[in-house]
């Protein structure tokens, strides 16, 4: 009995010593300090600023797990040169991991060189660099969402609505006259969303006639302007507006509201993102549908990866595609996520 007790005490003692050593080591190496530099392409972008908020929250949630987290945020206001400088500042400020939302997704080389020089891992997000760039170094990662899927989901929602509401084809010519509001040229979420939405509609047996398109760079005010131009050209011929994101769909709705169109002369509008304003517009019946770009999950995945790459812990738990990519799925529905 006595011997057992002593053995138990010894075991507890040695475990405590091990734990103490582990803590001491972590402190010494600063391994429990996660100092994240977040570089955003433009904080006036609705979805993006929401995503950055989620990322911050997810990173700080590691404070409860024994880490000390700090987040330093920089807004490049759409200038790649400014962003390059901001990353140097973040490195000087002592960040040990960088989350980069590139302004120009084809121009990450300066950032990659900097990261390599100081041996700081980089998680690119939302604006996907080409594979050759990601493959330049083994501490470069990408977290985003699969663009094709959002296009397919948008197409499915639109097809469903058109099938169940034959009056969507207002001039009854058997075709749906549509226009597209496109995001930034060269962005992986612009052209791919459009192509997949249109292909899905066609594959569901819907005949389409494209009237026009406008580039509105994800922006509500620009979309309103583009839409006003298209309305002045096509008047009430437009039956469907496919927008690459919610802000542009809302901008298109703004244009019709400005012109006081009656409900029976309105096209149906579809967006992508599931922003708060868009979900509200869906509730009010103004927006026919949106696809949820899961910013909460993207933030969680990035935070987990950031902690793993800094500490080297739990890296095996992270599930990658093509070694260093993580794509968080979209969610479909008509507004209830
Ligand atoms: C897209 C999103 C857009 C815009 C863009 C910025 O994924 O749907 O609304 O935020 O990212 O890169
Ligand atoms: Ca028609």
C-alpha cells in the first residue's frame, strides 16, 4: 500500500517536472506567442472586412488555450506597392506569421522574398496566387474557397427559381435575357463564378440570352452605375441579373429603385457571399438568392494554420489539398445559413 502511494507520488512529481520544463521551453523560445500580421487588399470591401474580423476573433480565441496572440492589421487600399511596404513594417514589428490578402494576386514576389529572408511563413488568403508562386517555398500556404462551387450553386438557385416561376421569362420568348455584373478582372472569383453559373443554368435546361455585362469590381456604387447604363440600353428587357458578389447585386437593385421600376418590370437578382445586407434583402424579397461564402470557417482554418506553422504543433491535423492549399466549401440556400 505504502509503496504504491510513493510510486504514485513519484509519477505525479515527474509529470509536473516535465510540464514545468515544457512551459519553460515554450516561454524561452517564444513559441506560445502568435504574432500575426494581417494585410488586407482593401478594408472598404464588405466581405473582406467581415472575413478579417472573423480571422481576428479566431486568432484571439487561442488565448484561452495558453497562447499569447496579437494581430496587427494593415489596409493596402488597393495599392500593391503600399502593401509591400506594409509587410516590411509587419516584419519589423516582430510578426512571426503573415496572412496576406494580395492586392495584385499576380505580384507576390516581393512578399515571398521578404518572407524567405526572415523565415516567416505566409498564409495567402481570398486572392489566390498562381501555383508557381506558392511552390517557390515550402512555408507558403493558401486558404480560400472553391470559386467553381459558388458559381454552380448560384446557377442552381437561379434555375430552381426560373423553373418554379415561369413568369421570370417576362416576354415569354422561352429564353431568359440576362446580364452579368463582374468582379475585378483577373480575380479567381470573377470569371469562374460567371462561367459556372451560366453553364449550370444551361445544364438545367434553361435557354439563355446574354444581353450585356458590366465590370463593377465587387463594389455596390460601381454596380449601380453599370446597371443604370445597361437599363438605359435594354429598358425592361432584362429578366435576370447574375452578380459575382452580393454588393454588386445590391447595387443593381439600387439602380432599379432609383428609376422607380414597378415590381412586375423587375428582373430577378442573384449574388454570392451572404453578407448581412444581402441576407436582409433576401428576407425582404428583393434579392432572389445568395451563396454563403463561409468567412467564419475561413477565419478558423487560417487561425489554426497560423498557430500550427508558428509552433510546429498539430501540423499533421491540417488537411491540405495539393500540399499547401485549403479550400473552405460554400453553403447554398436562400438566405438561412
Ligand atoms: C470574393 C468575394 C467578394 C470580394 C472579393 C475580394 O471572394 O466574394 O465580395 O470580397 O473576394 O477579393
Ligand atoms: Ca425572355
